[in-house]
C-alpha cells in the first residue's frame, strides 16, 4: 500500500520524521552517556582537545584537525615513525621501562628500537647524549604549570650536571625528582605506586589513556626493588637512591633517568590540564588540580 504524500504514519510525514529524528538523537545521547561513564579520561581529554582546537584553529582544514587529534592521543615525538616502529617502541617501553614518551627524538627512538640488547641500547644513548639532553630541555620549556616549577628547575639542573659529566650527581637528582612526582603529586608510596601502575597496563588502556599508561609503566619498572629487576634492567630509583650498587651510577643510566624525568613531567603537565576537564588518575592529583588551577580555565572547559 502506498500512502499519499503527507499522510500520517508515512515516511514523508514531517511529524513522523521529527519523531524518528528525536528517537535517534535520544538513542545516540544515551549511548554516549553510557560510554562516557565508562571512559571518564577519554571524555576529559576530548574536551581538552576541543578547547585547544577552538583556541588555535588548524591552518590546513581537515588535515590540521586530524593532526591536532593525533597530538592529543599519541606521543608527539613519535611522528615520523612507521606503524611497525611505533609498535616496537611501545613494546620496548613496556618490557624495559625505557621512557620514549615526549623525549627523545624519533631518530634516536629508531636506533634504540633497532638495538638487540641493553649493551647496544646503552651505546645508542651515549652516542646521542647531546641530542637527548637537548630534547629533555625542550620538553621542560613546555612545562609551565606552577605546581611543577620546582621539579622542572631540578630537571634542568640535572641536565646541566649530565652535560658537565657529573653523571652520578645527575642520576641521583633525577631519582629524587621521581620521588617527588610520586609522593607529592600522585600521592602514592612506592609500594602503592607499583600496584597502582601494574593494575593499568598499557596493553589494556584505551587510546586516550595509552600515553599516560606508558609513562606510568616506565615509572613502575624504574621503582622495582633491586631484587625484582630483570638482568638487563636499566635505570632504577631504588638502586640509585640506596647506593646498593655504585656501578649503577653511569652515563647510560643517567640518560635513561633524564628521559624518564623529562617524559614524566611533560606528561604530568598534560595530566593537570586534563584534571581541569574532569579526570585525574589519583585523588591527590585531583585535589591539587582543584586547588591550584585557575578557575577561569575550568570555566572555559565547561563552555565546550
């Protein structure tokens, strides 16, 4: 049976279309709310991404939008790496704790991924020490949150010590910075940090949480007790801080420590911005964000 144009109940009836459209919108919104409830960090990071996009519209249309989106979820220093190389970098971080987020540059990452063992990776680090130190300094230039000022200044001091050849002093200072990150910002003891980070492996983190989870995985492996470390483990805060093995103080481990400090502080800068949008990975970070972040910033986020 063919209904006449505009007859009630027909597809061409405007009231029928309006009703179906409202049903579709209601269903979409219901699905979104269920997804948002399960993915609070994704929602917060998407809001932050939208704010950044509104404040600095991309110059190249859709490609610019996609690039901004990519920078919101992926390590910016991985641009230029092939998909296979990115997967291997992800795997290397998860297995060894070598932090490759925010620093170093992509060409150094490629060399590290291509190394077959720790000795070869150590040689890559030493060979590229100047470039690594420069990339850590550039990352620290982007850390502007007032709460991170003292840690940032200490990180720069650690870079200067390494550049002057005081690798042990630099490594010890980096270990102290890491302690401050965990206890003062995350609000976690070392034992609780190990358990907390182990409960959120990068392999199970969604795309909006993956970068943060990778950094936390690197921290987790760096704070293992000395007896729990693998034979080819790199920089370790416990060994460094307690002086159980003075041979652990070395240029490669100093550079690893600085890469971890640089990546952690730079990602923590983002974490605080995301916290202003409604998600922080720990209660302590949430409280600090609420206390220190300007009220004008959350109000801006609320408008998105």
